[in-house]
C-alpha cells in the first residue's frame, strides 16, 4: 500500500486528493492543513460581506473525506519536511511518514516593512479565512462607518473593499498605479469599476504610496502618511499588495524554493518523492490553474507520467456591483499590435492581436463566449487567413490540428 500525504486543503490539494482516489481505491491518503474548514479563497470577500456563510464557502461535499476514505488532519501546523527519511514534522511533535508527498500550501499575504504596518494590532491582510473573519469583526465593531484604509487596488484589494462597502463602512483605497486593477484591466474598463466603487462610497488615492504611519500608545495605526505628505486618518488598515509562497516550513529540507517551489514539467521537486502544485510553485495561482496542477501532480505521484504543459494562467474573472468582467492574456499594447474595440449598452470589448495572433482580451458587461478567446490565446492560433470579423468568431470555426504542421486549423463556415 502506497501512503500519499498532501499538505494543504485548497484548490490544488483537494484536486490532487480526488485524482489519487479515482486512480487507486486502496492506497492511503492523508491531508494536513492548518485550516479547519474547506473554503474557496475566491469567495472570502463574500464571507466578509455577510453574503456567504461557512457552508457556502466550501467547494466539497460534507462527506467528502469519509466518502473518499481520506484522513484529514485539520488545524495541524507543519513545521518541517525531512526528505531524507520521507516524513512530515508537525508542531505537536508528531511525525507522519510518506511514500509520496504533495506540497499545496498556497501563498501568504505580504506586508511591507513601512512604519508600523507589520506590528500594529489593527493592520490586517486578506489571504485566509481567519483574515476574513477578523476584518469583518473589526469593521463591524467600529462606531458609525469608521475610517478604513485599503492599501492596493488589485483584485484582492478591491475584493475586500467591496466587502467593507457592503458592510456600509467608509473606505479609502491607496494605489501606486494611475488606475485600479492595473494588472488585470486597461484604463477604460478600470475606470468603469472605479466609478461604481465611488458611487458606493469609496474614495481613491491613485499614483500614491505610503511612506510611514502614525500610531497611538495602544499599538494601533491611526493614520497613514503618503509620500506627498498627506495624512489619512484611519481606524484600521488592510494591506493587499501581494503574496509570497507559503514555504517557511521547508527551511533545511533541501527542497529548492525561490519565487516558489521549483518543479520540473511533472511538478516534481528536486526531491524524487516530493511534488508541489498551486500558487506555492509560482506557476500560476488562479483557481483553474491550481486545480489542473493538483490533478497532474497526483497522476505523476501515482506513476502515470503526465507533463504539465498548460502554464497559461492569465485569465481573471471578476464581478463587482453586478458588472461581470473577464480579462485574458497580455493586455499591453506594443508597436505593431492590432487593437479592436467596441462599446455600448453597458458593454466594453477589446481584442489585441500581435502578428495575427490574439494575445489579450477584455470583455466587460457581456462575457458570453469568453472561452473562445482563452482557447485562441492559449493555443496561439494564427488568424491571418480568417475571413470573418473577430466579433463573429466561435468554436465552430476551429476544428483540430493539421496533421502535417501540427497547427490549429481554421475553416470558413
């Protein structure tokens, strides 16, 4: 009997556990997680906003572990991995041996060393369920609407801002870029969201950076100081400026970690019996990519030998105030690129082509048929011979791979 151990109960870890159990019904599977609840990180802002409860945050059935004969050691903290003796070390001194190990611990929020941001009692990050709970409790404890600063206007920053606005709190967002969602949208699509947030009570300080903080005798930040000298008073601060792979427990293990855990094309680390999947690898941490990595890693752990070739992960979906948006690929416009744009009736669409290959797409308002654009970008389909308008393309226009060239064919219908 083979003993599989999985560290982490997020998208990659759960996907791996499912895959292993589908392949083998007899082998042992042990999952270890510091979390005591299975939850979707993508939906944490809905929990903070009181729009979802713990049950609706889960993405597995109540009987998932019992039905699949998986031992879940929840609320356990891993302190180390002994790769010489193939065992995992826990905080309570317990030792769990393994034949194959998957590390799927995801990432933790990064708080910059500015002023008292790292030490203050009322400064929070937004990466885990414990963060979402703490933020909601603190926000609701404030008298009146309070004054809340969110640092960072990326997806995480706007997620938590949305939750706070739903709780009817007063929020100011500080962002270094000249627009919100700078990594996900162009200025046109971003400005639409900015107006919606402002209409719901949010204010923004764009092109701004925090240089220091003001604190009181209770160890709380009462104000943040911008580089231009402006001081923003606050009752609490939420930092959403990036994440780091959760790999601290791997110190001394011999497993190579740089931006994330180093893996080969089979998602195996430098240690033969240890694999990694999800955002801990820095190969792409969005949900579909993490799930796919978990599945591929599990298959390889079971000896099926399947490479991970789909490193494409630049797809973001979001919906704030009932306005859905999908962005796919590279949205930077370079000299020689062809750009198609149309808007109207609450919708905005933008396609960017480079050498007749679609490299980036934004769909806002009407996101139907977004899958075709992800398909075209991922497979680098050349549209040079396409006779119809890009606005009219569908999956029906593409039908497989040319036997001679190995390229995707296009056929005019």
